[in-house]
C-alpha cells in the first residue's frame, strides 16, 4: 500500500465521517416536529418505549445521539429509568439502518435498473439536487433537505474512496494475517470496541468494516466478533455524557453498556461453541456488505429479544451498581445534553416555561386572596412562587440563549424568541404578586382598611385580572386560539375599568369617604393590576406573532383592534361582564 493509497484512505474516512455527521444533524433539524411527536409518546409500556427508540434512531441515524438524549431526559426527571431502558434497546436496533444503506455499494450487476440502485450511480444526482436546494432555496426546511442529500452523497463518496484506497490490501500478506488474527473472537471484540470507542459511532465503524470487506479478505469469522465489539464501543458516548449527572442518568448510561456487554457475552459464547464445535464453512467465506448488514441487524435483534423481557432485572442490576445517594439528588430543570438535538431541547424549554407560567399565575391568585383575608401562610406561598419564577427565568433564559445560537429552522428560532419574551413577562407578573402582598401588609401594619365600596370595585377588577391570567395561561400552554383572541379585548376592558375605579376613588377622597393614606396604597394596587394585564397582552401578542410568522406585535394588535369584528364583540361582552354597579 503506497503513501498515496494511505492518504486516499484518510481522506475517504474523513469524508465518510463528515458526511455521516452532516446528514445526521440535518435529519435532526428536518425531523424536529417528528422527533417531538415520537418522544411525546414515551410510556411505561415496553413496546412503546422500544418503538420510540427505534424510530428516533432510524430518523437521526445515531444510537449514540439517542442514548445521550435519553441520559439528558433522565437527568431532567422527564423520563424514568424503567422507560429509558426500553428506549435504549430500541435505539440499538434502529442504528442498523445505516449498514443497510451502505450495503448498496456492494451491488454488482450488468442490469441497468439494478446498476441505478448502486450509490455511485445515483449519489451524483442527489448531490446536484442537494446543492440546488441548499444554495437557491430560502426555506430552512428545503435547505436542511439539501444538506441531508449532500451529507449522504459525501458519506457514500467517502465510502467509495476508502474502498478504492484499501482495494490493494487484498494482495498484502500482513493485511491477510491481520484478519486471520481477528478470527480469534476475543481479539475481534476488542478491535471492534476500541475502533468504535475512538470514533464514537457504531454506524461509522460498521461502514469502515464494510469498506475493508470489499477487499475480500474479511471473513465472517472475523467480522462477526468485530460487530459485537462495535456495539460495546458505541457506549462510550453515553458514558462520557453521564459524567456530572444524577444517579438515574448514570444508570441509564450504564444500562446501555450492560445491555451490549451482556448481549455480546451471551452471543459470543454461542458463536465460539458453533465455531469450534461445528466449524461451519460460512465463517471462512469472505463477508459481503449485505452479509455484514445482516449480521449487525441479527445481533442487535437477538440481544433485544433476549433482554427486553428482562428489562426489570437490568434495572435492578444498574441500581445495585450505582446505589442511591444518602441525600436526595436535585433533578436538573434543563439538561445541556439535549442541546445536541435542538428540536427536542426546544420542546423541553416549552414544557419548563409552561411550569413557570402556572407558577406565576398561582402567585397572583394567592396574592389576590390576601386582599380579602391576610394569612402569613399564603404570604409565604406568594414569596415562594416569586422566587421559583425568578429561578425559572434565570435557568430558561440562559438555556434559550445557548439554544438560539445553534442552527435552528425558522419556526423553531421564532419559538425560541417568543419563549424568551414570554418568560420575562411571567417573571414580571410574579413580581407584581409580591407588590400586591406588600400593599396588603402595609395596610395591615398601619391598621387601615378599604371601604365597602372600594372592596366591591376591587373584586370586579381582580375577577377580570384572574380571567385574563387564565386566558393567557391557556393561550401559552395549550396554544388555544379562542383564549389568544380573548386576551386583548379583556385587556382593553381592564384598562378602562382601572380608569373608572381611579376616578371614583378621587371622588371619594373629595367627599371625605376615603383617606389620602389609603389612596396611595389603592393607587399602587390599581397600577399592579393594570400592568399584569399588559404583560398578559404581551404574551398573547407574541403567540399571535408566532402563528402569523410576523414578529411585529404592535402592528398586529393595532390591526386586530381596527379590523376584527370578533375583537369588538368580545370587548362588548367583557364590558357587560365587568361593569361597575
């Protein structure tokens, strides 16, 4: 093998790995909503978890990426260890798809139609279509489709380059002796484990083995143990990813390793017995690309059939290997490992933002309750909710900034922006809950009370504020169109209601029915409630912008107020509902 062959091999390997990585990342972005749907179906049922793992890995072409996602989910408390085991097993089967795609390189026939199925025939066309999509289309989805095609073309070109570079090795005695040595099952497993651990991808490792197999010097007796070792080596990614995580996340990574080690131990024992007791002629035959794909699939499927029914025992094993800590561990709200799959990370951000929204709304409801009857217990709850909202904003804000720096499609990028704006509004809403509470505490401390008339007016206002908060929460969490369209009319009514109440209060002051001291507190409360409704308007407006794909909240709201008959009807309805007596 000359220096030029070695350089071609290195270049082909680099193109192969780059193409696989490019295709995988573009597939993740292109299938973003599909991934969200698949991962949303995670249940305690073994079959559902298994099929989810299989589906996700088949889509993104990487069991390592799926397992890293699973570790992140477990670390965030989103996924139980029992569920994670089933997903990981599914991922091991899903990863075999790549080997079948690469096996197309082995097609050899004079039939024109069959020849067209060979990658060297159709990848130039894919590359051309990919370049057109990527360079001339403005749509993010079409650009990602272009990158998928370019990535696949690069991957197959790298495969062909590697195959051509190593073709001369078939006449090199040292290369022949190398694969004779790998006929020792233990050495074959070690070789597969080490190679895959270095490149951190069993799919890529199998692809390299397929390229070497095209020399005709790789027998099934050498290839099968190497394939077994590749499944162990791919676990290194999840193991590294689990560093710094909680116990359950470490257990999830260990499940991946245990599954492959146990499966390899069992099947390697069976393989060795068959090899040395029966010495089938097949093991001495040269492995084909399709044969390697079959062996890879059969190994993973048999491992799953053996261990899926025993997933509870596997769970007990990893719990013994990683025992519970003496003090309870705190689960992370958002795990940075999920950033490797931006679409999934964004979905998790949305779920955490929904938790924050509920917390902020509850803080206002508790604060309003103190207006009727002050309670130290409820006051403590208000402050606790406000602190939680602050923490949510800090964590979510930092995470969303990191997420926004990644390559997102247009819609996901817009949603990340909307979430960033919304969490700021929800944090301010929770701040107003403390302002309301402090106003109540000030009145209690000074021994002053609102008049009966003032309390009646305040009840009307707080009922309206509670409804706009409920509508905003439904609009944000459920993306309910009716709730979204109801927020702005109610916000307009609350603004007018506040002005009427302020005017009535001034009249009471002039008539001596109210003191100036109460007036200051009253004014603060009115301002808080008005600003709460303003923040609700911002949240609903952001959702309208997102749905219209037009990030111009003020123009959109002006257009709704001027042109929408529904807006006028809703406004009239709320005027009647929250009219002052």
